[in-house]
C-alpha cells in the first residue's frame, strides 16, 4: 500500500467517519485516495474553519476530531484552531502535507516548519520521515489525543512519504514510553478527602471541563446530592451538572453569578473537579477562597497547584475518582445553613437585566432557551455574546455548550457548530454570535449550504466589538478606539449563499424569528438588532478579588 492508502486505512480503523479540510499540492496523493474512501469529507472554505469544525465535532461527540490541510499556508491556517483545541484539552488529530523529504529545510515552495510552529500548541506532534513508521504514528496520535488530558496531535506527512509503497502492518498495541496517564485516585488521598468532606460545613464543588471529558456527569450529580454541596461551573464545565438543578450556582468567575463568586469566598472546602483555576475564574489570586481547604481532582499532574496551592491533590480520571469518593463517604456534612445562606443570595442577587421595549441580548437568549426547551447544542463566538450565552441559557446535559474557553477565539462558534451538527445531526445546533466574530469565518456559510448542514446562527448585532467596547466604557473613559464595527447586510449575505436570512429589529419580532429559524430545513442567519451599549454584568474587573463585582453583591 502507498502511504496515502495506509493513512486512510488507519483512519478507518480508528473509527473516523468524518473529517474536515482543504486540499493543496502537498496532499494530492491523499486526496486522490479520499476520492473513493468511505470517510465523509467536509470541504471547508478556510483551513481555520476545518480545525474549529473538527474541534466542535469532538466536543459534541467525545470522539477525536480530524482535520487535514496542505503544507505551508494550509498548515499555518490550521494553527489558531489547533491552539484553541490545546487550550481547552480537546482531542484532535491534525494532518498536514509537507514538501518532499529531500526538500525539507530548503525553503521549498509552500514549506513551513509545521512541527516547529505547532510544538507549543500540540500535546504531541510528528514529522513522518519514513513510510514504515506511518501506521504506528497514526495509532499513537489517536491514542495520545484521546487519553489522559486530551489534546491536539499533529502529523506532518511529506508528499513522497504519501506516495511510497510498503506492506501495511496494523500495530495492535500502543505502547509509548513515558506516557502512562493515571486513571484512579490514590486511596490514601481519597481517604483524606473523605475526612475533609465530612468535617466541612460549607463545601462547594467547582467543576471544570474535565467533568464533561471524563463522562463524570452522573457521578458528579450523585456526589453533590449525597453531600448536599452546591455546584458552580467554569465556562468549560457548563453542562457538566444540570443548570436547572437546585444545587447549581451557574458559572463563576469574571462574568459568573454573584452567588457563585461569594460562595467561593465563604466556602470552607472547595472540591475542584477537573478544573484548572484559570485567571478568569480565580480573579486576584491572593484573595481567592481565603477560608477554604481545597481538594483538586485532575488527570494532569502538571495542573495541580499550578495557579492555586491545593491541600489534597488527587490525580486521575474525574469519573473514577468521584466514584471512589462516593464509595468511601459514609458520614455526610450538614450543609443546611450553608444552603440557606446561598438561597438568600440567589434571591437577593439573581442574574438580571433591565427588560424594556428594546431587544436585549439576554432576552434573545432566554427566548432561544425556551424555544428549544434547553435541548439544543449551543456554540458561541467570543465576547459579550459568549458571556450572555453562559448566563442566560441553562445547560442541562453535557456536550451541549461548545465555546472557546482558554484561547477565546473569535470566529470559533460558526465552524464549531458545523462540526457539532455533523456529529449530532439529530440535534438543533445554534451558534450565538457577535457581529464582529461572525465575520471572521463567515465564508463557512458555503460549507453549510453545499453539504446541507442545517445550523442556526443568532447574531447579537450591536455594531460593536462589544466586549472590548465594554472595557473601554468602564476603564478607558468611553474612548471607543476602533471598536465600532460595520458588517454586511447579514440577511442579503445569507441569501446570496443560499441560506435563509431573517432580521429582528423589534422585540416582538424576536420569538417569531426564532420559531421560523427552527422550522426551516436550512441554514439560517438571524440578525438581531440589539441594544448597542448593553453590558455584561456582573463583572469582576481584571486583577480584582472575585467577590468585588460591578453589578454584583455589595
Ligand atoms: C481572533 C480574536 N481577535 C481579537 C479578540 C479580542 N476580542 C475579544 S471579544 C472581542 C469583540 C467581539 O465582538 P463581537 O463578535 O461583535 O461580540 P460582542 O462582544 O459584541 O458580543 C474582541 C475583538 C479575540 N478574542 N479573538
Ligand atoms: Mg458585537
């Protein structure tokens, strides 16, 4: 078999059903084999779109997302998407073509040092110099991408390696020296954690994205209910615990709920489940959780005590460890006073906005929530639209909220929605977008139409790079330096691609537009003309303690 044939065969054996990408000179042998391979290939309109689509597919399904690009500019166009997947620990395999082996280092046409460029943004990467290594490398790449703390792995394959003939041998086993993730928590640490839980009066579960990755949803719920501890989630953790549950405090951090942030400050025991204490969550580090002991469950030992020093680290898979804790916990704490306090905060300081005759973005999201019964997959762009989507839609199931957390990549949500829809065709997929972000990968409308990928895009059109404008309003004396932004007529633009374009300029048009979008058997853009200077509150100013919120509790 040729290298190209071996690659396709390996992808099939890894269970790859769909991949996203773009052709070019250095991947011609591969594309020739893709022509009649039984893997669905989605031709995007930009390689960044392909990487985000693979990422969205992975987030929605839990499988490894696969993207493919040519050498040089094709590969560099993937990098934002790779970095995005890396920051959010998403399993992805990115395959790039490379110039012929004997040309590498020659400044050949469309040559870029892709393994060099992607070293800091991949979990691992490979340059395949000899076709005899190809099958093993593909096997390892999928294994590394999907085990331990997941992440993107890149395989760079020179054209001549794709063309060379060799006997195909499928490596049954994967054995990588020095790579042995720990899956179960140390029994001694479990015992210590159980003791702390029993002694605590104000326990709080702080759940991150790993809750979803590890499939810990049911176990997390069991634990929360058993010890009667409230649960707050990071952006990545939304959907890891039902947002409709009475123990849910919603999201914490910079734009978290006032009661979640106050709970952190008052808690005497924080159980961090597969969360990494990101600065958008902790706020000023030396003021974070002053009264709490911290138990930190994480599969990646490198994330333990990286930002916040913890008392009881437990390294391993979150689902397994929660199971171990549940088995060991005999004595549960009495948290009734603690829950009463939090209930009163919830009542006094709920998330709120001034609902008036104008179209408020929060209202639009509430309407999308109601119209979809909370059952849609929501993707987001980045900015205010993203934060409102975190606050105003309640995520009930895991893998229903897909958003660029660590990197904060504008232009992520639309291609990610395409990937999510490919992975979950039976689900409604809604991208909650900003008018700025959507313009960063708007070309993927053509991908939707030509592949009949039915996604809905709600553009919260404020005429601004709203989140940056909000910071300028609050911290730069309203000097709106280059944050007023124009765009196309989104309705006409959608129509020109063959999609349905809708617009709402009055409040009473909001719900009918959503209903119409849902009933359309087509990709839909809805252009919501929202209140231009609406802000996201509460807000913790950068560098402040997380209970020092603007628009939160005093
Ligand atoms: C690729 C990229 N460039 C720049 C930024 C910085 N940034 C963060 S939010 C934002 C504004 C986004 O505007 P829009 O999409 O209209 O969303 P809004 O905040 O108005 O809802 C910008 C420029 C970013 N996050 N990503
Ligand atoms: Mg905007």
